[in-house]
C-alpha cells in the first residue's frame, strides 16, 4: 500500500511525469527501439517542464501589469491566462493527475469517435488538449465530480469538441488549402466561425470579392510576420504607457527607473512566450508522433487536425490583417463591456496574434478584404465578451480575476457551469 501511495502522491500527481508516461506507452505500442523510447519520454518530460517555466514567466509579468493598470487607470482589468488557471488547478487544488488523465481520455474519445463515425478527424494540437483538459477538470471538480467520473465526463466533453470543431471548420479550410488533406485543430474555432459568419453578411461577394492577398504589404511591416516582434511592438508601448499613467510609486522597482522597469517587464512577457512556445514545440515534437502513430493505425483515412500556424503560409496578409483588426476589437470591448457590468478584459496579444490571424484567414476566404476587416473587429469583441462572462463563473469557484481566451474551452467551461453542473448536483 505504501508503494501505491508513493506512486499516486509523487508520480501521478505530477502532470509532466504522467504525460511523459503516456508518451512512453505510445512509443512502446509502436514498437520503437529502446533508445527512441527513452529519448521520446525524456523530451516529453522536459518539454512540459519548459512549458511550465514559460507560463510562470508570463504570469509574473502579467501580475505586474495588472497592478500598474489598476493604479494608472483606477480600474480593475483582467488579463486572460489559461496557464495561470492550469497552475492554480494543479498546485492549489491538486488536480495535476486528473488533468493529465483527462488529457489522455480526451484523445481516446477522439479516436473512438473518429473510428466509428464519419467524422474521422484526429486532433493533434497537444497544448489545446491540455487546456481543454484543464477547463473540463476544474469545472467538473466544482460540479461535484471526483475520481474516474470526473475524468470520463471530461474526456467525453473534450473528445466531442476535438471532432466537432475541425468538422465545422473544414469547409472553409478546404477553400483555403484547396484540398482535404489536413484540418484545423485549434480550440478557438467558434471565434473563427463567428468571424466567417460576420464576413459573409457584411463582406464582399461574387465578382466583387477581393482577397487581401492581392495586396502586397509594405516592407516596413514585414517584421510583423515574426511572432515575437509583433507581440513586442504591441506590449512594449502598452506597458510603458500604462506605467506612465500609474506613476513611479505604483510598484516597488527598487533603485531602477519605473519606466525602464516597465520596459524590461514587457520584454519578460515576450521571453515567457518564447520559452512557452519552445516547450510546446519540444513537447509536441515527441508526444504528437507517439499519439499520431497509434491513431493512424486505429482510424483508416484519418484527417490530422493541426495547429493554426500551419495555415499561416496559405494567407499571410490575412494573418497580419486579422491580428490588427482583432486587437482593435478587443480594445473596443475592453472599454464597452464594463459599461454593462462585465469585467474589464485586457487584450491578450498572444491570442490576438494566433487566433486573430487565423480568424483573418477565415474572414478573407468568406468575405474578402471588407469581410476580413469588419469580421476581424467583431471577432475581437466576441473573444473578449466570452472571457468576461467566464470571470463571473470563476469568481463563484474561488478563482480571483481568472479567465481564459480560447473560446472553445471557454464555451466548454460555460457549458459545465450553466448546464451540466446543475444536472450533476441534482444527483
């Protein structure tokens, strides 16, 4: 019994170790060599730890920003961060093992649905599965679910999302790529479809539809195609302007000038993104092949659903336009939503780039330039509204100033909070 308790308390409660063991199992089932199994397992473990380190850097930088924003503008703004929710769930609630096992359960349900239905999509964006597992586990836990039931319900809900979202997006993805070889596996798809809907209503049609790709971006804007520079260009002024409004006494910066401190904190935010994405790449480089090898053997004619950056080369100008218009929409929503009693949600630049850029591809494909512009602003407002609604749900669970941006995971959380939780509590 002592050995079992040791395994549960010191191994399975560590999400990084659990995910590494899952990767090891996948490699063993594929009959990989001993060297490949050891390498894949250790790299998965390392990738998850690097991802966690990046999350910690981002959270520290955003904590500082939240303080100066509140001081400078005499208001209370919230920066959405699923990483912070994941950390609190694992550390404060001790749900690391449940999140890791729900992660595995979601993938298993995905394979089963793909194997026995016409929706043969295999969702291969590992970090998105992790965030979905986090959200379903947290809200399932507060709905009263425990143990195996918590994991199974989370696996079913998350598993449905893994096939429903690629299936709904595929008609537009076929327009973008010109084939049916790959699908979109990113849990911001409801937002992309929202932009596509707005673009269809207000965009260009027929012979009048002009693609943004027919316009060459000025060379002076080419640097925005670099993820880290594009985020830096937005975050540095945001931090400096906010610090200027807050003044020198808002946060203790020691002997360092408060504006220089704000500048370095904005750079730390970008550093956190760099570390986080490096961890994601390292993690996915090992765990996705392990999962994919199993899935492709079990699901004939499976279509891999891949992360959104895979589609950026198909419509690069739309990506930049989507980033800019989505950012405009999030800023508008930041000031409008508090008027209606909702929380002030600060723009999340990482989401604005990746989700906004992908939404721009959808808007451009459906409604041309005008559709991408109008749809992009509407998309920015929409992806700010849903996190604002989620703040209320999280507050009732004891999470202070917590919310997330990926609208599919937010939708899953609200599904638990508004519909599933009352049903579970009846029993």
